[in-house]
C-alpha cells in the first residue's frame, strides 16, 4: 500500500513542477493594473484598492476612477482597504484626519474603530519561486504615526482596517479621510461602508494551530511579569485575527514534582488554570498543543513496560484535570512532527500510549512524505494534517465520517503553482486557501510558526535553515519584531502584522460567512424543506460559487474582484435567508 502512495506522491510532485513553469508571474505582468483614482491636485494624487492586493512602489496610478472608497463587512468583522498617496513632489509633515462614519438614520461607527498602519517594503534578493521577482515587496504593516513624509515618484500606501462593532445597525455608513500635507493643498477621500445585516460569531469554526514564540532578542524584557505581558499582546493579536496559537499557556506551566521512590506526582494547576480561563474560555481559541511523551520516566526508557505504566499513572492525572475543566476537548497531542517512514512504527507506539493514558485526548500527526490520511495510521490518529499538496480527499472523507478531523498545512512547501504564505506571492494566495477549506471540507489549518526570526525579517525576508537552505521569503515569519533594531531597553509591545497575516484573517472571516450560510440552509430545511425549497436552492447556489473560484489545489482564481463578488453574493443570500 505504501508503494502505491509513494508512486502517487512522485507523480503529484512531478506534475506540480511542470505546472509551475506556466504559473502566473507578477513580473511578466509588469504590475497588473487595479485600484481606483480618487482625487488629484497639482502636487499629488490619491487612489485606493481593496486589501487583497499588493501595491508596489513603482506601480502606475490606476486609470479607473471612483468617487469614493467602497467596502462592505458584517458586524463583528474587520475589513481592510488601502489608500495610496502618489506625489510629484516630496510631501512634508502629512497628517490624516478621519471623520466618524454615519448612516442616513444617524447611526455612527466611531472613527476609533478605524485603525491605520503604514505599508512598508522588504527587499527580495532571492525569489521563492516563479511567482516572485527581485525587488521591493509590500508586507510589514508598522504602527502609524504622524506627521509623516512622502517621497516623490513612488506610491505610499496606508493600510486602513475598519472594525464593525456587533451593536451597529445594518446599512450604508459614510465619512471622509483628509490628507493634509504641510507643503500642499489637502485632498479628501470619501468612504462608504455597507454593513450587512448579520454578525460574525465570536467562535471561529475553522480550527487553527499556529506557532508563536517570544523572541526576547527583539524585546529585551527581563522579568517573568514583563514576558507574560508582552506575550499576552501577541495572543491578543492572534485573537483579533481568529488564529489559535500552539501554546497559549506557555508562560503559565503546570508545576509538577515526581517522587520516583513513592511513584507519586504532585501537581499545581493554579497558574495554568488562570491562563487557560483567559485564553481558552475568554479568547475562545479553538485548540492548544498538549501531551508529550518524554524520553524516560524515573530512569525507565520510553515504551518499556515500567515507562508505560508510570506515564499512564502520572500524566493520566493531568488529562483528567483538563477533562474536568472542559479543556480536554480543545487539546491535541502534537508530540512528533513530520516523521519519516523509518519512524512510523515508533509513532504508532506513542499514539497507542496516548490513547491508553487519555482516551479522549486527540492525537495529531503531520505528514509530508505520503498522501494522507494513510491507512498505516488508521485508528492511531484523530487529527490528520497532511502537507497541502499531499491532501488525499477520498481517504479524508472516510476518516471524517468516523469522527476524525482532517486539517492541512503549508510551510516551506509546496511552492508555485500552489498558494502559500510567501511574501512574493500575490495577496489572494494567502486568502484563497480558506475558500479551498470550504470546497474540500477541511477542518483546520496548521502553520509551523509566525515568529521564525533567525535573521531580522525587516532586513532579510528570506527564511533560512541552519544549513543555509532557503525556505522561502517570509516562511515562518507572518509577524515582524516590534521595531527594526535590536533594543537596548525593554520593548513592551506586540508584533507588527503583515499583509499575509491580514489576508489569513480575511480568509477565516470568509469561512464564517460559509458557516452562517450553511446554518441558515439547515434551519430552513428543518422548518419546512418543501416550503423553503426556493431559498434553500439560493443558499446552495451561493455556496457553489466556491467551486467557480477553485478547480484544483493548484488551479484557482487569481482575480480578487471575482472573490469579492462571490463574497458579496453570499452575504446577500445570508441576509435573505435570515428574513425567512
């Protein structure tokens, strides 16, 4: 059976290599035209584009015109757009003045709900694959400050993120953004936001597991209290992006003492429980990484009869505590990563031991050397996580019917023509994977880390292995250190986001649109399927637009406007079904 899988894997990789030669290239497109010109004076122009684009310094001002910035969002949703300043002179001491947004009935979205960030650039000196090209690519979104300057003859994008509070009324809200330089006349951009008549839930229904660490080289904090405070800022950021970290309680460990002579373990859950209540209950993270298998216990080697007995005796108590608190259902034992074939028997032993110690603990396995789910691990894995291009839909469906979950992941691979999180990929690539999750009914998304800062990512966007192998631009670095330089004083700030991390949030929010629509369809079926047949069909037709955008994992729509159109249609159908 494994030989068959290996042959299929080889064919897929070979086919992907051939396809990549014909893949879409931004360089060959000479910066594809998009966006809308808003206003101009003798010194500078302003234009705008939606968030699912990457705006290059040298990109031409769009020929298309618009009288206002037009975006849409549900309640409890974040929606980005980009306002671009392109000047014929060096602008000095520029300020941005926002108004509140109001609808015709006098309802207000206060300007405090609109965040502004700069769009900065990193220099790509070595491309990830044939989707990229050398030069400056937009990615970091550092904190906005004013006044700021704008250099002539290049674009200066500003990243705006509008949050729609849950208590706002549906409708169209309007306001303006004034751009006021010291040495030129001001320009004003009108903004219009359509607020849909539904609310995204607090819970996120796509499971995620993303690594994140506190690299103190870029914070220089010394006390445990400060480290906890800074890491909490990272986790607040994850919460706003609907992403769940591996180890939210990493600075609040369970304190344990093992007495080998008496075969007793003493456990103190005080700090762990405090953090778990905040991050699992309040922040509503979808899961956390828990459950390891040490190399030895009390001198007994792993998998020896004494080791297995003590493991179940000691660690079974920890799992019992998690179950009592209601947290075991969110835990997953991700104790080994990407095992090679020669380790598979070893892995099965560990999975069997985990099951014996805690029957309800979910066992997660990442697989990168075979199509997965693979029969070799049937009944030993609860959460299957194949690398993206080795996802095997037929077996996935079979395992999901048995109550198991199937996720996937990207990392240094796969590369073009598959979508990934590389800086030198189009913005839609980072978002479209979550539409693929809907198409293929995948349960979750895993990413190895967001803070792989072996080199300063502000200066060196390429991620390298210890042996110098190039992982890809931005691989493992979805976030940036809070400042460019290594600090001499403590820096009590959270990370700087990237366009890629913002697109991941957009994709996860899209996933909530799908979930709400599916809930609406099921509600109508339960009420009266025959009577509601017309509306049920509308809902199913709206969901089928996912198939229009995605043909295969490596063949998908690259025009963001078609994605926005499909999203708008889904939102309208959600509203219509909600009235029935």
